[in-house]
C-alpha cells in the first residue's frame, strides 16, 4: 500500500512539474507564453488539421485492430465503467500535461537550438522514451509516431491545443481499441 501511495505522489509531483514548469520558465525569462505555444487556441485551419490527422491515423488503426486476433489484443475492448472513467480521465489529463511539456516547452527549446527537423525529432524521441517509465515494454516506443503528428500540429499551428485534442482523442480511442492491453 505504501508503495502505491508513493508511486501516486511521485506521479502527481511529476505531472505538476510538467504542467506548470513551462509557464514558470517563460515568466522567469520574461518570454512570451505564446512563443512556446502555451496560449491555447484553435484556429479554423488547426481544426481541419486535427480532423485530418485523426482520420488518417485512427480510421486505419481501428480497421486493423478489429481484425487482429484476440490474443494479439485485437477486437473491441469492454472495460468496466469505473475502469473506463479512470482510464479516460487519466488519458485526457495526460494529453494536457504531456503536450504542455513536450510540445510546448521542450519542442520550442530544441527547435530553437537545433532547427525544426532535428528539434522535433529530439523532443518526440524523449516523449516516447518517457513512456517506458510506467511500463517497460519496447512497444511503448511506438508513441514516437503519434508524437510526431502532435509535434507537427504544434509546429504548424503555433499552439499546443491541436496536439492536446489529437492526443486526448487518441487516448480515448485506446481505451476501447488498444491493440496491446496494459501497454
């Protein structure tokens, strides 16, 4: 029980840091939050970009997963009501926290220092690597690919909000269609 509580406290501290540190960084350096994409807004073009990104990724993934054998994690998942609420809440919160930190703060820093292509790849690689902390399975590194989509949404639209929406919808999708339960 103590280990569970400690893990939750550490998780809360890490999440709080990732969500609030970028804003503190901007204020201490007298830099605009907007230059880090931390002013959340959604333009008409961003809405279209998010819709296209979701359609291009989730429609084919859904078809593929529905035809995977069950022992590979295929088919529709039916979590209990409370498991679904817990997973959905965590997945939506994670979208806000991770996009603020990785696409808002870290991507801005790496793009400024190394250029757009290298900076985006570096920030996205770190995003994928962090997903190994909770579950140490190499398959978790595949978060690199949706991370790239979120990075491009941030880069193209100047706000983390398109990435937050994409990320949240993907996390909701994963509750029912995740090809590998528990990863």
